[in-house]
């Protein structure tokens, strides 16, 4: 007896929405756009506005863009020096270039390690496949901060790795691993490796493995079949995994700060110092906008490749 009442209330809601010119489909489509406007467009506009402001010894530590002049006219004050300063100060240029290098190397390492793992999971039996996928996703059940601190316990001078190597007689004094680029790369690759494995697995799992058997019957060697069949068909997975690793790795802050030490010059750390230590919000906002401008073309390129691949599929 209650089902008709619920149906009638739903119909009444639909009629009320129709009176104001809103359909149910339009409301469903509008909700994601509203989410993007509230949590992406609005913060971006605020940061963009701050990036053109002047530093001020006040709370908040920047001057407003719009001010009323003495003659009751609206004065717009845009400071473009914040962006010019980024290209004239070696600190920001070095931090940005180093961040791009670290992200690129980390993406390459994740691809070298993640591709064989994703390939092995895709070729495994269904029951084993589920277990392997669970092991890949298992680190997400623990906080990233705790996992990074665990690496500190492994890599420090009196940590697990040095103690095991010294007890086996492999080394006679502790290796300096912590607070080095090596530790930073280890932490980034460990943290972002699942983001490379999962898209690759999703792509490889849909591949028709009979193509490899046909290539083998035609006299194609395994490495030739991989290069001519498997690798081209997994290109979308490679692009997706690379973007998921490269983009967040550029702005990484926690891992370089905890494992790389004070000399790990990354753009994320520069942003933190400018915002909270120097309280130079306009300069930090300019850095954030510049970083976004640099990363958006990569995302647009990936979307373009995905659209062309989808259009070419039958």
C-alpha cells in the first residue's frame, strides 16, 4: 500500500521541478557540475585572485584587488610581478625543474615495475587474480603518513635494512639511505605504484590473448608478439597509469619532506614554505597557478587520446 504513495510523491516532485524548468535528467547532470564549481572552480578563482595581489602585513596577508579611491572610483590593482618573480628567482625555477624530473623518473620506474605485475595479474587464474589485486590495494588501507614513517624505520642508519645487512656480513658500517634522493624515489614509487598497476591491469585484462597464440603459430617470437601486439593494445593503460602517477608526483610534499631531507627541493615544499613560513600568499598562489597551467596540457592531451581511441573503436 505504501509503494503508490512513494510513486505519487516522486511524481509530485517531478511536476514541481518541471514548473521551474528543471527536469530530472538535468538535475542529475547538474549535480556533478555543481560539485566542480564549488570545489574546483571557486578555489581556483580565489587562488587566482590572490596571485595578482600585493603582500600585506595583515590577516589575510595580501591586499585586495579592488579598492575605492579618494574620488569614489573603483581602483583595480593587479600585480604581475608575482609571476615575473617566479622566472627570475632561481629557487622557483630549480624547484619546478627538479619536481618535473623527479615525477618523470618516478613514473618511469613505476611503469617498469608495474607493467610486469599487471601483466602477471591479468594472465593469472581468476581465484589467484583476486588475491593479487587485493595485495595491490592493501596499502590503501593504511594512512600514507604511516607508510612513509615505516620507510624511515627501514632506511635509517640503525634501521631494519642496515641491521640485517650488517648481521649477514654484507656491509661493515651502515649505509646512508635516509634523507637521500634514493629514499625519496623509493617512497614515491612505493606509494604510487598501485596507481600504475590498476589501470594497466584493467586494460590488459580485456585483451584477447588468442592474438598471442595466433602470432606464435605464425612464427612470431614471444618478445616480438609483446612488442607488436601486447604493447600497442595496452597503450591506453600506460597513458592512464602514467598520468595518475606523474601529475600528483609533481606536487608531492610529504614524501620528499620526510624521506628526502631538507635538501629535497620540490615545488610542493616551496608552496608550503611560502604559505606557512614566509606568509607570502600572492607568490605561493602564483606558483600554484603556474603548476596547474603546466599540468593541464598533459590532462587535455590524455583526454584527447582517449576520445580518439573511443571514436576509433567499432
